[in-house]
C-alpha cells in the first residue's frame, strides 16, 4: 500500500507541490500552472465555438440576402448578387470548417480559400451602404476604414493594424468574434502608386500601404500594438484568415483607360481610313462592368494587391428613375425622413411625381449621385423648416415642380 504524502497536489493532474512548482489553492483543492494554461485553452475554444456559430445560426441564402438588400439599396443588382454569393460562400466555408474540422484525412481535405471583394463605381452609387447593410444583416462585427488615412509603418498617420484594432473594438474586445468580422476599406483607389513623375519621392501613402495590406488581406496572424486602442486590445494576436475584406473606390479616371481599351481598335490613315465611331459599343453608365485586372494595374494598383481581391464587381451611375426610387422606396427613404420631421410640427408633407423627378435631375447635375439628393432637399426645404415652427394652423405642405425648378413658394394650408 503506497505511503500517503502530506504535500499538496494538483487536483487535476496529481502533481505534487515543489519549490519550483507552486500550486494555486482553492477551498477544497489545488491546481498547477500547467492545468491552468490547459483550462484556459479549453475555455477559449468554447468561446471560439460560440462566436463561430453566432453569425451562422440564421445564415440566409444568396437570394434571401439580395431580397434583404433590396429593402435598403435601390438598383445595383449585379453588385448585390456578387456580394450575396461572396458572403454566403465565406460563412458557409467557416461553418463547414467549424462543424467538421477533422472529418477527412489531411491528404483528402480540400481547403476553400476566402474571396475578398473589390467594389468599383462612381461616388454616391451605394458602395458603403451595401457593405454596411450586408454586415448588419449577417450580424457580425463590421468596421469602415478610410484608406486615405493610412501610411506606411514609421510615418505620421495610421498603420494598417489600426483597422484590426477598430474591428476588435467593434466586437467589444471579443477576439474570436472579431476574427469572423467584415472590414470595408473605403477610398482604396487613393492608394494608387505615384506615376513616373514622382522623381524618387517616397510614396508612403500609396504603394507602401498596398504592400502593408497584402498579408492582412490574404490571411495572417498580426500582433496589435497598444497605440490608439482600448486596453484589452494591446498586444493581442488577430488571425485575419476568416475576416472578409471588401474594398471600394470611385476610381476616377479609370473610365478613360476603359474607353481607350474598348474603343481603341486600330484605325488607318489617309483617305481610306475608317473613322466610324466605336465609343457606343458599351453603355457609358455601366462602363465599370468592363473592368479587368490589367486595367487596375494601369491605374496604379500593384498586381499582388489586385490578386488578393478575386471578386471584382461594379456599381453603375444612377439614372433619374433610380434616384426617384431612392427618394421614396427604401425603409429609410429621404422623403420619409423629411415627412417625419414635418410630422413633429403637425404638418403633412407631400411631393408630386414631377417634383421628385426634378429633384433627381438636380442631383444628377451636381455629379454626386445619391448623396446629392439630401443636399437638394435641404436647400429646398431650409426656409420652410426655419419658419414652420413659428407658424400656426398649418396642416399640409405641397412641393411641386415649380417649387423645385423655379423657386416658387411652396403651398401651405
């Protein structure tokens, strides 16, 4: 019969307490450092499993995702379908990996890589709205990063790691949940490298940032510095393998490259030359749908960066009918917003169909897409909203085409 030792021992592994092996004492037992570390890993895996299943409990199919997007974003069907498929495949892949990570042998296992998305389109076409609405529908942490504030490491400005710090903050410090989030990098076209006329000037906010983003976008374990973030974020390691990156930009000037490629077929010279106009071989408002990776390279993005975004989709310029729908159809439509403001004063606000069309035309003239609609409405309603709270016995307010185009005083009754 073995002799009972009076030394304290770990209640989990039985290791006896020694001078170089202290134990943590509890009310009815002890635990050693190695078992504490193992328990921490087990608990962390539980948290990762809970975080992993959270966005996958009610994962919508691509058709359902697009239908939900239709409630908030008008038009842009190609971009909606592309994003719906990319997001569904991304989280379906993560779902399969979390449910059965060891179902197959290493030789038979097929690893599906993520597909980051690049959105191209003029300003005011809905790039940021699409990305933020999609993240809200899926229910994962989401952050919008501005590429214009990023600089190469060691220079004044933000490093690319600050994007992950903000994602961690959006996940309320939950690293496992943050590693399943979505990052939207706006104004990505501003990272185009400088031309040959830079005369050796260091491009710290262009190609250098593209190089710094490569590993993060593709998937790597990145250590966060403590600069500019909450206490819990300092020194943490974030794995970006399961983070979906969506980049967007207006790419002003890319149309000229596309027009040159699409309409630049060889022409002869002299009296027998064919000067037929080929510029109408494509729709000018949907020219970004013709973009190829080589066009982006000529624009100034490096090939390695382009390769990290295999899914490229375009948003086209909005026409009058689309802008009218944006004014009236979405759940948070601008017309509904101003009608609610007038309801606070007990006044019913009406827009005629001709007035809505005139507002859309003015927004197109401003060249800022859907963003121009709010500016037109603010200018149109500013004086009325200034005077209305001081007036009494006003029940309705009607805006017609003459009010929009000619500045006629709107009807109050």
